[in-house]
C-alpha cells in the first residue's frame, strides 16, 4: 500500500501515485545491493536537481521537476517551495541496475548544517556537488571538512556544465590545488555551455552522448585531454593497490578490470576521490554517475565497521543482516496530526514490520508498526529493512533523534549525531491570546524535530529564547510553527539582562506614616547601603534594644528584596550590595508587617540613589575559530565591539583561535557578523563570564531607553 507522506500537508490518498504519474513501489534489496550517498556542497550548486535527475533517470518519476517551479521530489515542504532552497534533508531512493541507491539530499545553506550532519551519519559515501561556473566555494570547503570529520568516502560531481561560463578544467584545478592528487577525473565533459553534449568515461575510454547516454566515439579534438586526464586517474587509482602501483611504476598498461577493482578500493578507503561531470538540468552525465555509484562505490558492508557500546564494552558492527540488530535514528519530523516520524539507518541486523524493539537511550520498549520507505513527500511500506538500509517509522512513543533501537536481549548504543551548538539567539513571544497556551508545546515539537534549535527560558529576563544557527534558521522555525501547529509568534532581539549596583556606602532612613481613621500605619527604618562586590546580596540585622521588634525584621528584609528587583536607575535588578538594618521605631498601635515592609522598600530605593548607583552589563567569554586570512578583519571587528582579546593560537588547517571577552550587548548578532566577515568559514562559542560596569555614555542611553519603554508599557 502506498500512501502520501504524512508531513506533506494537503496530500491525500489520491497521491498513491506520484503527481507526475510514476508509482513509488520498491522491491526488497540485500545489503550488497544498497548504496547510501549524501549530496553535499554549497547552496545553489544543483544538489536537489541532481537528486531529481537521478530519480527521473531511474524511472522513479515520469517528468523532471525544477526547483524554481517547486516541483522537485525532495523539496516538497511549503517553506522550501517558497524560498526555492532546501531546508531539510530528504530521502530519494532510486532503483538502478538491480540496486537501490538511497540518495540523501541536504541543504547547502549554512543555517541548516544540522541536516547535513544527520545526512552524513546515515550515508556511506558523500557526493560533493560543485558548480562548474563558480568552482570552489565556501560550501565546498565546509562539505569536505564535514566529510573528513566523519571519515566519509567521497566523490565529486561538477554540475551545471550547460551553464554560461562553465569551466570544468578550472573547477578541477581548484579542487586539486586544495585537496591534492587524490581528486582525479573519472569523466571529462564533451563541450561546455550550449555545446555540452555528453561525457567521456576515462576508464572505458568511451563517449556517452545526450540524456540517454548513447555510446559514441570520443571527439578527435579531445584525444590529448583524455590521455592526460586518464593518466591522472590511473596514477591516483594505483595508489590504492600495491601490486597495481608496482605494475604502473614499471610502465605496464592497466586494464579496465584492474582499474575498476582498484578504484572501488580507493574510493572506500578515501585514497581516491573521483570527479564526474554533467548537467542535472539537462540530465546529461547522470546515468553514468549512477552506473559508477553501483559499480565503483562501496556498499554498507564494505565500509569501516561502526562502533557501539554493549553490555561487555565496545563492539564493532558490520552491515550484516544476520548480525545483532541496531539502528540509529538520525532525523525526526513532527506533525500535529501524525506525531513523530523517525528516520533511521539500520547499522546491523534486520528490522521487521509489526515487531518490538528496545530504545537503549530511554530503556523503553517500542512497537514498530509499518516500515516506511520515503521518496520525498510520498512513501511506500516495506516488510523489512536489512542492514545498511534507510527507512522511517511513525508513532514511536519515546524515540527522538540520536537514539539507538536494538534488541532487548542484546543491548547496544550507537554514538548519537554530533550537532553544533547554535550561536544565534532570538526572543519569541506569542502574537495573540490564542497562541499563548500553544506556544510551549509547539516549541517543544519544533526543537524535537531539529536538534540545532534549542529553546529555553532566560530566568534573568523572563523571555523565551530560541537558539539557532542563524537568522534564516529561526525565521523558518517560526514559519513552520504557524504552518504545522497554527501558532503565530514574533521574533525580536533578546533583552540584555542589565543589572544595577552601588559604589558608595550611605545611610538611609524612611518613615512610613499614614492615618486614615481607625488604625493608621507607622514604621521607621534606618539602614546602611554599601557595595558587596562579588558577594551578591546580603541583609544584616544590627538592631539593638528592640528598636525594631523581632517579628517585624523579616518584613523589612522582604521590602528590601522587592526594592532590589525594581532597581534604582532603570528598573534593572540590583546586585552585589549589603543592606544593614541598624535602627528603627515602632508605634504600639499603628505598626504592622506591611508598614515595615513599605518602609524597608523605600529606605533602600532612596539609599541606592545616594550611593552612586551604576549600571552593570553581562560580559561573555568567546572562543572564535577563523581562517588565518580573516584574522585581521575579525580582530578589527572585535575592537569595535568593546571586546578584550586575551590571546590567539594557531591550529592545523590554516585556522586561528581567538580568545576574547565582550559585552553581551555588542555580540547579540555576532553569528551574522562573523558569517559575513568570513563568508561562513568562521565559528564561535560563547558563555557568560561576569558583570562589568557600563561606560557612562552608553549607560545613559540604556537608562533612557529603559525608562521610555517602561512609560510606554504603563500608558499602553
């Protein structure tokens, strides 16, 4: 039975057949017949179009969709169609040459790097898509770095060879200059731009022309280029096999079978990174790319085993359908009607529909209903998922991203996906009364869906804060809340949790006296107010002789505490001061707890104003990692933000780590600023360090703005 993707709003059972006419039915495959490839790279290089072309070439769809038209299989969310960019990973399985190729399409925009991290954990191979016009870009470097960190084998697809100013040789040279001779062409384009007609397979030394990849002769004018490129390939491939290398160095000719065998070994080990050429828009070169994924790239059983923690310690899991069952949940989608949809990669063993598994992270039983094979917004149901395969399960009670599902009798825990800490913060408020009650649950569901979105309440300001990877990231989250859960919110810069304190010691006395017929109100309180730097608030009782009766002293302290929260300058809480109650007076009839509470409050307010009050601001410590070439610009920017740089230390890979302190008010949007300065190459972490006095000229402005806001709220 084929049904629509539950997360594709507005799609019903009539979509059992894809909108473009192709059925989504898929047979069962063995582990050795499966390939898992994640598409990586800079935004706008054509990753989604390549996935679309692969699906079209394999017969999964009957018409080639376009990103600009919002008709691709993998960009099906309304937010993606509106923005014309990928915002989350999508699964696009293709059937090709009796194999199943699980293509994982990931966003190229830096704000959605969490989706990239998830996709990489599910894959055995990374395909870095490069624009033939733009060549190497920031996203190319980031994709390579993420694949490197995960020890993921990779290939490169130089796309958009049909575009004006496309230049394969230039893009290849840039890649080789950055990553070395392991980057070797596996195919050469025939022509470029409007004249792009096909590709030449360097191993077969054959031309494949047009969308159908019709075999043909190599154009006569390409003989020298083909010979040179093939030499690069043979040299790179020979490095993967000692016997082959010896044969190559002795000048012997390597046959197709030898090259193919060594190429597969070289890709799996990371020794070789072959480069393809093509145009996803015109579907040229895609068929040969799929051929290579099947013939030359590793199946799940041919990559390094994955570590898991069992009862007896660490275990190494290979993709063996008969092995102990273990699956990693690498993504979760949330829906108000269906609930959670968990995407999982079966690492070992076999998962069956209508079965029970154990959640090792939550020590809980989970019932598996139907096993889902996703194809963009459509889905099919499968009876089993074997080791190495990727699918989804709906309505699990406890399972979230990063969890391990296993057999209860053989407990295993896989390392979770490592997500970056989100650096960009915004405050979120419900837009209307109807949104207030739904805000908390919907925020929880959105954060559950995206681990790079963190929601917390700032106890110092009382605001609800969403932390994300960037401005677009949190804006998309807000749009998703409205679309999925009907909750509308406003996003704004978080309040800076300023504080106030005193810098001098003074005495303050206040008499609260009121006569309103019958019993009146009377209390006299005498206190000293003085700094208590680093010691927080301290209330000292030095009353002697019963000037203030013992039963009224807690009321004085309560009044002082209330005044602390109201502040003296701009209604920010006061910190680091000592209040000493040393004298007072009661009236035998008119004194009360309320009278002494009011007197204590007013005594502190008046005393604080006389004790040279100052405004304090939070200062954060920062660890900023930037390319060496950007260090000067970053330092200059920090100087303009009143930052103090404590040191710089070089790292491998041409990066520098800058340790600094800066006022929080100056770096609220540092995620955006740093991205702009470094073109997305920089990263940072920050944490609260201490409070420091605000410079007078800035303090005056903050106080004026705070008073204006309070007046507006009072009259509004």
